[in-house]
C-alpha cells in the first residue's frame, strides 16, 4: 500500500490538466514571441490562460505575471518593492516560508532595509495589535505575511490585515502559495498589492506560478531579458506549464466547495482517530480553529522513536513530512515549530491531504501509527 499524505509539499497532477498539456506539447511548439502563425497561436493560449486566472481572482489580466513558481513570485514582489518604491522598512513574521524569510533577511544583510518581526503566540497566531504598533511607529512599510502557514496550516485574517495596511498606507504582500486553488480570492473586495501562486500545490504542473501585482504598483522587472510578460519577466514562457496552471485553477474553482468539505472531513477524521488511539498526542498550530483544511501538524509523545517516525512511516508506504523544533545549539529542524515553542523532544509530523485521499488511507495511516507507538513508547 502506498499512501501520499504530503500534499502541502506538492500534489499529484490532475489527469484533466495533463489532458490539456499533452496535445499542446505535441502540436504547438512555436515561440510565443514569434510573429508568425506558430508563435501567435501559442501566444493566444498564454493570454487565454492569463484571462482565466485573472477572472478567477477578480483581477485584470494586466495584473497577472507568470513566473517559475512561488519562490520567484515572492522574491519578485519583495525585492522589487524594496528596490523601486523607496520603502526601507519591512514587517514579516518568524513563521514565513524561506522564500520570503531568506529574501528579506538577505536584503537586511545587504543593508538595504530594516526588518521587524511581528509577535506570534504559541499557536502561531499573528499578534495584530503588535502589527499595528509596528506600522504606527515606523516609516511606510512593506508587510509580508503568509495567508496559510505551510507547516501548521494557520490562516491569516486577510481582510483585517488588508485594512490595517490600508490605514497606514503600507504595501501588503501575502504568500498565498498554500491557499491559491483552495480558497476563492477577490482582490476587489479584499485589496492586497501582491498575491503569489504555485500551480503544483493544487494539482497543476511544477515549475510554474504567477504573481498578482495590483495595478497601483509600478515596479521594474525582477528578471531582465526579453519583452515577455509585458517587459516584466524576461525569458521564453513555460507555455505548457502556464496552460496547465490555468486548467488546474479552473478545476479547483469549479469544485471548490465540494473539495473543501471532503478534504476537511478527512482532516477532522484523522484528528479524531489520532486522539482516540495515540495517547498524549498534541496538535500544533491553530488546528482546530482558523486553519487550512489541507494541513494537520501533530506532535507525538517523546520516546525512542524520535525522528525515525518518518522513516518508519515511509517503510509502511506512508509519505508525509516532518521536522521538530530545533534543539538548543542546532539550527536544523523547523524554524516554525521553534518559533512557537514546540518541544524539540516531541517528534512532529505534518500530514497534508488532497481530493485524491480517502478515509481508508487515513485508517491505514492511523493503524500503522498505533503499531509504532504501542511497541516503542
Ligand atoms: C508557503 C509557501 N511559499 C512558497 C513556496 C515555494 O513555492 P515553489 O516551490 O513553487 O517555488 C512554498 C512551497 O513549498 C510554500 O509552501
């Protein structure tokens, strides 16, 4: 039996997405920048994909820029804002993905910005009063806070953060890599300056994503080169990836409520089964509160098993990921679990679900965990 419970790392490609990509790979090889018919038909496909994406998040097609994925989109938003808009102070949290955290830390090291961290509590909830204090006591800032945490699943109250950013005239970037394709976005109702996306998190292909840039923002390219993406991102487009991304977005939106309910059902089921069968289990983050329905982060009781738990699960055919808090003196481990004060003695595992998982798979995983913990602890 092989069970994939690591959907926050990446998701399997939806066969329907593959069905639109393959015929295009077979027949349409033109370079979208070519002015002849081969190029023009590929260019038209890219622009249709841009329209689809824009429509789904209530943006204008001119606000969508295709990238190589979430990392590039986050780098572009942050680096270009701080380079081009005269902003010298950024506010983020210690729980951000490294695509954000390392980018900001690097800019601070380069002496280009000052960086402030908003406080988080032991559940990983962002202290909004502290965010407001930081905004009030500093010059105009860039705020970069992720919509859902990839390790814990915690969700940011986007509307509230958007409002406080508007109040202080801050630039608001939110890393939506874990939530795009899982929730609806309406940039007219909840204004943000930047949103980011990676198609592989919702059954699209890897190596492609987009950056939404609000039309009020005027920045220069991050990657210089040709005139692709309206002069904003040089390089021949990942045509098949872009077509696949748009198809994956369409499928995700067409079935969103149904998938949300189904996947949340799996997560809730696993929570109940784990509570029932593993004594001393703890849930990390705001799991039972404002939390992404695809992610469940669990700390197992301390014992001999330690970090070998992932290895043991892998042997049993169960793929998931982990990373406990860093123990003192070591910098390996999860910066997120460390920041919320999770005990480094308790092995932590992230289970993450998709529409392709079943209750039977959850039963099997819990059964294996029961076996592991009844023998070793
Ligand atoms: C929250 C978050 N941001 C950014 C990324 C980076 O995305 P990509 O690997 O597509 O560059 C990830 C991927 O794990 C993520 O979970």
